[in-house]
C-alpha cells in the first residue's frame, strides 16, 4: 500500500483490511520521500522521523500485520520500483475528483510496468 496523505491512507487501509478479511493478508505500507535533482541525496532526521511516525500511527491497532517502510528516491515512482517485486499487488487511495489526481497517474504508471494496482477512491476532507 502506498502512503499518500494521512487521511486518505487511513481510509484506504481500513478499506483494504475489510476487502481482505479472512485472506491472511499482510500489508507493507510504503512512504517515499522524494529528493529532487540537484539536491543532495540526504534526508533531515526530522523528515524521516515524521514519516516513520505517520506510518506507525496508521498501522497501530490494525487487525492484520502492517510493515511500515520509508524509502528515499528521486521520484515516487523510482522509490516504489526499488522496493516492489515484479507484478506486485499495490493499493493506492485517492480522492474522487473530476480531474486525474496524482495518485491516479501513479496507479497508471505502475500498471503500465506490470504491477496489479487497486485504486480505491475515498472521501477524505472534501
């Protein structure tokens, strides 16, 4: 599962848990910290700690095992590709909008390279 935003990811996580009920599912919750060119490839400790805290908060109390993972990369796509197995099942949450959201574009990119993507539209804060 891809971390996008705390509210969206929480609702998506709840939906994924209900959809996988009885399937002995395990979830890896991945947040990508993007470091654009030409910046040095380092991460202030407070940024990393913030992302880790968000993932731990989201996974606390889940009835299925959730493994949080923070990845540093030049782009979200590059970061996800570095940790995904071929043909992975990926769950991405997005708000429903009349225009294509960044999460929907990410889902298309990941599907185009051979992953199985479940895009879940949630109503989070408008």
